[in-house]
């Protein structure tokens, strides 16, 4: 960047991006294992949702049952609400006790987009290339319908879907203590790095535990995006990504300047 562009981007910082934002008016879908809305840290935060199932060739949709099959979705919800306390959490349960199928995973993301959730947190993914095309098309549909997909990287570094698509926001994890701090460090097609080591988050039935992995870094970015959209309603996905990129680059410069 040079000239006037330097001046423009220098003015973008956390205060301008999300200062005073609370997540109010923003629906955040969590495509995952469900969310325990009875947890003390999540009471009143879950605005319904859906349980996506599969029976033969048929995809079924039932109302959100308030259950979490593994605790994964509840942890993600807790991280998001800690950052954006007034965001509406929408549970899109695609993971059962035996995991998700490719079809339920795809159907869950599609459901969230169709219900006009502005933010869709996808802390799960697949390395199965059979689902690449369908997930890619969904990411494109989300982009052009102003739904911002935030997807977690595969923890072992393998290419997974949908996290490696350029139309969404991809997130890996590192040991970052500030929940509002993130870096721009693209590697293996992943753009952003957010807190994801020993993150305290709720577990179904009450209480909390520490979690590590990109699954828990992605909801940090989802929460921050909810803050941005509550302060600046109607921002396009590319605008949000530009803001994140600029702030992350400033943070990277500060880190190297201090070292």
C-alpha cells in the first residue's frame, strides 16, 4: 500500500471498527453440535434454531431442542457471547453423537443463509473432496447474500473445506491472550490467526473448561464480526474482511516493532 491508501487504512482501528458495538441486531448461526441454551452463561442468548437430520435420501429439519451432542457448539456460543453479549445465537445442529454427514453439514449452512443470519460460524469442516463443489457454491451464495461465513482451519494443517475458500473468513489458532486481538498470517490458504489455546468456555449442564484448537479461534472472529455489524449494519463481506485485514496487519506490525 502507498500514498493515499496508507492514510486511509491507517485510520481503521478497533475503536472505529467496533467501539461501542454489542452485537445487538446481529444473528450468529453456529453450525455445530447444538447449543445448551440453559447454561447460565447462555440463558436468554439463544434465539432458536434447527436440528438437521438425515433419513435415507431425505433431509429433516426439526426445531432446536436445546441439546448439545458433544459440547463443541456450546463452547463456540460461549466465546461469541463473551465478545458480543447482545448477539442472537441461532443453533444449527448438524452434529449428532456419531458426527455429521456431508449432506447434513451442507444443509445446515444453507439453512443459516436462507434464514438471513448475518454471521455463520463453522467450526467444523471436511477433507472429503466429494463435498468441495457443493460447499464452494454455498460459500459463493453466502457472499452474494451478505452472510459472512467464518470457518475454522483443520488443526493438523491439511486442506479442509470450507475453510480454504477465499469468499469467506478463514481462521487458525495461536496462543493469543487478548480475545479482541488477531493477526493476519496466511498459510495453507488460511488468513487470520486468533486466540485458541486454553480458552475457557461453557460446557453443557453448567460450568466451564479449557479448549484448544482452531474451532475455538473461529468464534472469536465471529464475535468481533458481530460487533462490527452491530456498529455498521449492512457492511458487505468484502468490507468486513478489509477491516479485519487492516487491523490484523497493524497488530502484526506492532508485534514485530516490539520484538
